[in-house]
């Protein structure tokens, strides 16, 4: 991977991490819990913000990092072998943070099917009191 692309990938990760720690923004735990909903909504076609091809690319990146087979093995090229994994991890994390940000905004807006949209359970409670 060219040096400029590595730098831009790391910059995107830093930007996404900073954005996720701003007050009022969803935290990392909220984003991680949203991933299964995001994938399901994308696969069902309810969420228009991500394509199946994009999900495939993200899954391929995750498999590459988790796979014991490497294009640039650490045993042969120690620094380069670790660097390619680090770049893929940085790209994957930045993409997931960005994608989940868009998905959570979409959920909060109530978009999607029905009046409830795809909000997480408990976010559709109306405060009130019982009249005897």
C-alpha cells in the first residue's frame, strides 16, 4: 500500500475516533452494539446508507486480519508484515466508525419502514402519568 494511502487511512481513523468521543456523540460501545442491527438493516434493504458490496469489503478486511494466512507474512518480513495488518485494522476501524455513525443517525431520524423506524428498544417510550 502506498505511503500516502497509509497516512490517509490512519488520519481517517484518528478523525473517526475523535468524532466518537465528542460529547453527545454515540460512544464506542453504542456503535459496537449497533453493528448487528446495521448489518441486518443493510442486508434486508431497509438501510440505504451501505451496500452489500461495502459489507463484503469490510468482512473481507476482517477475515484478512483474523486469518493466519498473510500476503506479507510477519515471519519473512517482520515490519512490513505487521504494517500491512495495522493498515487494514486502521482502515476497518475507521470505516466501521463512519458507517455506524451514519446508521445511528438514520435510526434516530426514524427513517425506514413504519412510523417507529429502526430505533433501538426503549427509545420510543413516551413519558407521562396514569390518570385514575
